[in-house]
C-alpha cells in the first residue's frame, strides 16, 4: 500500500542526508516500511527502509537528535577518504 504524506515530513536518511518524506510504502507485516524521500541537498528521490530514517530533534516535543543522525552528519562533513580515521590522521589528511 502506498500512502502519500501531506504535508511532507522532514527526516534524516542515514548516510544520505536531510530529506523530506513524501510517501510511505507498506508491503505488509514481513517487511520494513519504505519511506519515499527527496534529499534536500541534491533533489534525488530515495526509497529508504524504515531503520535508515530518523526524525530530527524537536525542542517542543523534548526529542533530542538521535546519535545515529549525529554520526551520519559528521561523516557527511568529512573530506573524502578520511572516514574512519582518528582525529590526528584526519587533520594530517586535510593539510
């Protein structure tokens, strides 16, 4: 079943970035929900499985940013080829 979301929902797709969810696909009880998302940075449309999608922080709801979102955003900011390096090695690679 496909459900169009109106209004769209701001989400973070792990390893892809911030996005808006425009729909949800539900294949049934043996499957993850599939979120149809549009990435903010590139405009690409991705279908992301439920474990890869997180809502952002919301001060009024008392929801803090999920630690996986924080890690994902940190990796997005790292220069190419420095993922997984210690701080000293990353600084050396940037120089």
